[in-house]
C-alpha cells in the first residue's frame, strides 16, 4: 500500500498524473483500494444536495428524545453539549472522535446522543460520521441504509452528497459507514480522509466521529490526529483503571477533551436531580407556576436556559 501511494505521489509531482482527475489504484489482487480525490475538493452547495430522511429511531435505541426534554439523559447530554460549546468559544474545536478503551462501553450511543443534542440548537449543523468500519451501528440507530457511506466515497463509488443523510426536523446530518471493507485502517490512512476532515468544518459547526475501541484497533488513534479533540467513554462496573491508562497512552495526540461516564445507576446518580426535576417540572396535564390557560406562554419567574454547566457529564 505505501509503495503504491508513494509511486502515485511521485508521478503526480512529476506531472504524469493530473491531480483533479479522480482515479483508483488497486492492491495485488486487483481489487480497488481507494480513490484519489481532487485536492481542491469544493463543498459549496453540498448541504442543498443531501437527501432528507424522516427520524426513524428504533424504540429500544436509547436515543434522546427532544419531545421529552426533562428526562435525565437529555439533561446530561445538554450539559455535555454546553461544556463542549464553551470550550469551542475558547479554542477552535470543530471535530471530535468519540471512542472507548474496550467494546460495549457505550461509545456509539454517546456519539449519537451528543450529535442529536448539538443538532437541537438552531443554526448548528452537525455531522455524525460512523468511522467504525469494523462494527458500524449508527445506521441501525437511525434506521437508515448502511451504504452508500464514507467507505463508498473513499473508494470512488459514490459522490459525497449521496453518502450523507439529513435527519428531518433537526440540523443533524448522518454519514453511515458504507460497504464493508477488509482494510479499514489502510483506508483511513488515505490522505483524502485528512483533506475531508480539514474541509468539513467549513459547512458543519460540529463533526462527531464514532470510532472503534482504542485497545482493539489503531483506527481511533489515527483519527484523533486528524480531529481537534477526543472524548473517551467509560462504563461503570466494566471499564478498569488499567484499560483507561493504556487507552490514553495509545493515543498519538494528547487532545482528550474529557471522559463520559456511562452506565451509572439512576438512583445513585440522580437522587438530587430527581428532586430538582420533580420541583421544577409540571406533572402531566398541569401548567407550570406562573402560567394559566389564558396566558399559556408566560414563563415562570426564575426559569433559566436548559443547559447548565453544574452537573458532571454522564449518560
């Protein structure tokens, strides 16, 4: 692979190959390995070409629901969103890799819920990319097709706008993994991935990537070098301190923005929050204090924004 890339690069520099022309190169078996993308990739007008699909999340997907804003998981992901947006106001952060030390720690669900929380803000276009080519699940969470997706784009089999779907009613755009490949790390090493990550922030406020676990593949570590930050997801009762230490050491870049704690028991984590919720949230069929049937739009005295930086980010 590296010899093929070097040969193509030298040929391009010598003028034997024209950079704007899309082309494919092959491995020893004749199968296409990747496609060279125009180095002047222009994303102007991309959002207008993307197909919009209805929000078809499965009932058991555990995705947050904007129609139930007072549920504890929704509040926690809005808190995480607030902290990340505050960090973004202090430094240029647009792209995040969400990963975990080991499988089954909730990284994909955390990435999807964080992207949903960001997309609930007006004028905040957010891209959720499934870069876990080994065991992709984002397309299942949102009830969309796995292909075409990012691998199809990198292999030159589909244009970029065909590989992204917009979720109706939100500013969320989902890029599924695409067709299965036998060489995911080699595909991620293509320079076109870096070019894409450099250009996507020009049209998306946030790019959130789901990636394989750090201790089982080098994909997340590679992606972290192309993104502005990394979120590490751990699960209470599952993740060990040793695995967290080794996962942190495996990262090429020291750009960990924080750790998301998953799997906390509701009774332990939300004992005080439950009181807050019951005090400030009206019961079904009951209007909040300060509202009445003649003036349903009145806001209670002391009501503030839903986002609060005071609670620790946890799912």
